[in-house]
C-alpha cells in the first residue's frame, strides 16, 4: 500500500531565502503530483512528474522526481510572501487513485 | 482541464441529520472521487464514484455512512449520514481527466 510522507510539516522562512520540501513514498509510484492549497480554497495543480529524473519549473518553484530513491522535492527559490500556502505531494497508487502526503504549511515572512 | 462545482459550499448541520453534497463536472470524465479533509489535515480518499454501479469505498469508510451516487459521467453526490461532530470536515469532489482536478470543496460543520 502506497504511503506518502512530507517534511517538514511546517516551514517559516524569510523572503528571499531558498528552501526545499521533501516528499518520500513507500512503494512504486510511476508519477508524482504537487498541489498548492490556500486557506479555505481547493487544491491547485502545480506539477505532474511522470518519469525518473523529471524536473519541472514554474516561476520560483521547481519540482523533481527520483523514482529510485522514491523521493520528490519541491524547491523554492527566493521566496516571496505570495508563496505562503500549504503544499501537498501525491503519489499514484493505480486505478486513478492518488495518495496524498501530510502537507507542508509554508509561511513566508516579509 | 475540467471545471468542477460543488453545492453547497458550506453548511452547518445538527447532529443526527444527513447532508447531500452535489458535484458537477463541466465535461465527461473517466473517474470521480470523494475526499475528506479534516481541519489542518491532508486529504483522505473516501471512495471512487462509479458510473452506473456501487461506489468503491476505501478502508474505514462504509456505504451506510457515506452513500454515493453517480448517475452519469458528469455528476455525483455524496451523502454524509447520521452526522456527528467528528464529521466536521471539508469534503472535496475530484475528477480524473488526464490528471486529477478538484472541486472547491464543501465545508461541513456539525453541531
């Protein structure tokens, strides 16, 4: 059974700093997803990573996937306040089912 | 990408009552799902809504508590039955096209 863990659970960082959120999963998942959730809102799809070594970037966010290590990372470059949100990774457990990580609550301080 | 709407967006209900949440997708989709997100928590899959047949429930969720319907490829309902305060959560509908998209959620508070 696929299990997905994220760390850290909470992250408070200064504007302009860099940081990485880690997503580990327990069994084979041939794709990995990252979502953003703002308070009181639904989930917004950020990245879909489909193969080993995949790297995708959008603005200050970059996501990567290492299927051999069962690890995905979400790297934040030069954080800005607008990035404050909760970030979830999700693995694919087959038959269109996603298993979500615990989430990382990010707060970027001015 | 699919656009998903849910009704109601929020509700406050009394213990012992039931609430039905509707989910509408703007295009035909292969799969629809229902998730629960308890306050400050991650998303937990309740069930897969199967078109024209009984839903497939995940461990810890049963049909008597969470009956689900999916009469066609764009619409599903989730009922939260005999509610207790522990059912206070956000309930999210999702649909799978080429990836999974989520509805805005229904915020349920049970008193």
